[in-house]
């Protein structure tokens, strides 16, 4: 018998609190520790969906990707112990990527705690270092309070993950607690004096650079930062795996900063006299291990704009610190009177031209020329296509040689987590089934979460998965060959036929072994009404753009 609204159990109260806070999708793997919450979902078939995943790591990745694809809070629900620790990889990814995520964990009953009960863990100790807040709800009538605090914490300041454990007995406990209004995230507005100081710094600069990063960007904020850059003719770069924040085809765009940057951009940053970092923490991947923008005191004048006070001055000591929501800052910046004429205009144009020229590679060795594949994708995919990737040298292809021309078009783990691509592609299709969604995976990367193809098939989703197969953990092999040439250990892989693997799930699968066969294979995948896997057999020598085992051996022999 269902309880009345005035006499709900903790599980039902939790689902109602999520619904009130605008949650429409929950990713998870079901567990007996939160049966009451699963039962309560049956009462909301039209406005809340539970996406059944095949492993909690994949579920947490999906929640992270869904948040980045929609701008909403990502929610993942898992069971205690192994379920929560499996989900930990997604929590860490959300933490490093500043993604608002709520991990809900079914917990053991309260009367069994501190006895090392079945699957017992103290989540404050396990998840504390990689979350903004971890708590356990020990009273059913406090569920709305905890959910509201979790939502506000995850979405305010620097966004990030929050974890809440709900003991099994609390989920069954009846209460007449009332619902609360939805939580409201807080935002900060820049000090007018700080904006005037920024205007002065721009007036004094000769070689400025804008660096964009972070999450939480709205359509209005993105438009405003484009207007700001256009009005001042500013060169704009994006932080590590943040290319989608600025139209890559825009004349002001000069490329992705950090690992994989074009040499002209790196040279420009080293001699730049002003860095305006908006939303970017300027982490080691963006700053080339703090060599481009040194810590703690950069050689360039640094204007650092971040929503969280705790991040300002944490690593880099800025000359002007602005605590502000990135979107509000962008709108204020767009209203600043431009510097005319901009003394850096010629440098900005040269940097943009170098970025565009760098998209086109000379012929790549091996049976498949990935440079040609990327050129075809740039021409064929629509501007709003979503491109996802996991981690490995293969990720250089979409991160260096694809042009992101639409809003929320990149889903990539700033944490460098492998196995992200397939779950992210599934989540992107759930977020907007109308968009083309394509994920890049390596052969090692793909099999870390390739089972989530089953999730795509179950929900009738049709992402396209490219598996760049060189038969090895290519990134590690590259480092291995450079540091210990000829001594191979642990990096060779034995793979299945990925096309057959895909078809076993009910997906479309095909193998490409020649460059000229890729366009037709892509068209078949685009026309398919189900998930597709295209295996690209690039050859055992392939290690990434302009990198092969032969190249490394040659470089070693000439030293």
C-alpha cells in the first residue's frame, strides 16, 4: 500500500525532493539497499527516469557527462560498499572537472554500523577528499534539508560532487515531514572597481590572452564572452579539454592551451604581458605543468576570475582576483569600452592562422591516415555534434584536430580517466537524442566501459563509437619506449573483433582497415537507428598524431 503524501517513507521523500529540485534523470545500478527509493520512482514515470547501467563507474560517468551536456545537476544512485567504490572514479572525475554531481548511496541499517557489517564503509573517509561535502542522512524527516543543501553545495561557487548516504532503515522510516522549496544556487557579481581595473590593464597591455575554462557556462555567458573578445579583438584560448567554450572557427580563437598546443601559441604565452583567465583554474595540464603560467607568481600580469573564493590565490597569486560567476563576469566584460586600436591585432590574427594551419597534418603512416579521418569529420559532422572521448593518445585526435563549433559539444574527462567515452556518449544522447553524438575510444579505453553499449541499446539510443585500435595501451607504450627502449612490459593487449562485440549487444558494428573506407562506414553509422561501433585498425606502429614506434626508435638512434 502506498503511503499518503503526509506519511511517506524516507525513500519516497528523497525522490520527491529530487523532483522538486528539477532532477529528471538518475543514473545507477539497482541495489537492495535503496529499494524504497526505486519503488518511489514508479510514482513519477513521466517526469523522472532511472537509467539502468551495467556498472557503477559507467553510471557515475554518465551522470557527470549528463551534467556537462545539459547544465543541470548530474545524479547517480548506487548501492553500498562495492557500488559506491565503483562509482568513485566518476566522483573523482567530477571533482577535477568541476562538475555538479550528486552521488546517492544506499547504506547499511544504522543498528549495524561500526561492526564491519556486510558492505559497510564510512563514506566521509572514503569520498571526503574528492567531494565538496559528504554526509549521511540519519533521520527521514531531514531528507529534504539534506537534499537541498547537497544541491546548493554542488552547484554554488566552484561546482563539484556531493555524496549522501541513506541507511536502509531510514529509507523505510515513515515521516510527515513537509517538502521544501527547491534550493537556489548562489552566484557572485564582480566588483565594479575590479572591472574598471581590468579595463585599465587591457589599455596597458601589448600581448594579452584570454583563457577560458570551468563549467556552469550558460548560453548568455558564452555569447557575452564572444562579444567581449570580438569587441577588443582579443586572442582567446581554452583550457585542457574545454574547447567547446568558444567557437573554434571564430577569428579570435587561437587554440587549446596546454598539452598539445601549437608552438606559436606556447611562444606567445611565454612572452604575454596579460593573462585573463575566466573559469579556468590554470591547472598543470593547461599550464604545461606550471611552466607556461608559473606558480605561485606568474611572470605575466594575471587577472583570475573564478566563482569560488577558496580557489582564488590557491595556486597562482593573481594581480587582480575577481570572485564572480563566469556568466555575470562575461556580461560585464562585454560592456567595457574596447581598446582601439588593439596593438595585439596582428598577433591575434597570426595565432588564429597558425591554429587553422595546424589542423591539417601531413599523411600519417599506417593503414589508416587519422589526419584524413579528422578532416572528413570536420567537414561532415554538424556544428552541434557532440564529441566525447576517454583518455589516451587517441584523445589527441578530437582534442587537437576537431573544431568545436557549437554549445556543449565536448564531453571529455579533465581528470584523464579512461573509459569515459562510451558512457558520455550514452548520456549525451539521453540529453538530446536529436544531436549527432560521436565518441573516440582507444582499444584499451573502450573495454573499460564498453558494456554500456547495452545501456544504449536498451534505451534505443544511437551514438557512434570510434575505436582506434593499435593493440596496446598506447600512451604508456610511448613513454615506455622513450624511457626504456626495447623493454616492453604490460602494454600489449589481446582484443576482440570490436564489430562482432558491438553486434552481440544488438548494435551496429563495422571494421575499417583503409582510410578510403571510412567515409562510407561513417555514413552507415549516421543512418543507423541504433548504437554503432566503427573499429579503426590503425596498426601496431600507431601511437598518435605524428607518433609511431618507428619514429621513437629513430629519435633515439639519432641522439
